[in-house]
C-alpha cells in the first residue's frame, strides 16, 4: 500500500468557497421573472367524460362475457359418479413400462 507524501488536510472550506463562486457565476444575476402563459389550460370535462365512458364500456364487456360463459353448455357430458361401498386392497405387482430409447 502506498502512503501519501502530503498529509491530508481539511480543505472543505476552500472547496465550498470554490463551488459557491462557480455556481453564483453560472446563475443569472437578476433572476428572470416568469412569463404567464397566454393560453388557458384545456377543460378537464372532456377528459373526465372520455375516461368514464371507457370505464363503463369495459365493465359492460366484462359483464356480457361472464353471462356468455356462464350460459354456455359444456362440450363434454359430465359423468355420473355413484359412490358406493368401496374397498381398499393392495394391488399386485404393477407392470413397468418399457424405457424410451
């Protein structure tokens, strides 16, 4: 590890003065006044109506889709399961499928 020949001194005062003078030089001396916009902002009423219509259309689409899917008959018939008394028996030896090449 190399050692510095100069001792490290606290030069924050010098650095602050240098940065302060730089930024003061870069800023305009009399701060310019803000020019007021000549055009009034657009009315938010049109934006509000459009967003509400889009929301209503999406809700209507979701409701119609749910009614359509609920009334749609299933493609395959539901098997009729009958539960009765069952038995639990250990099966015999299970066949082992052949290995794929």
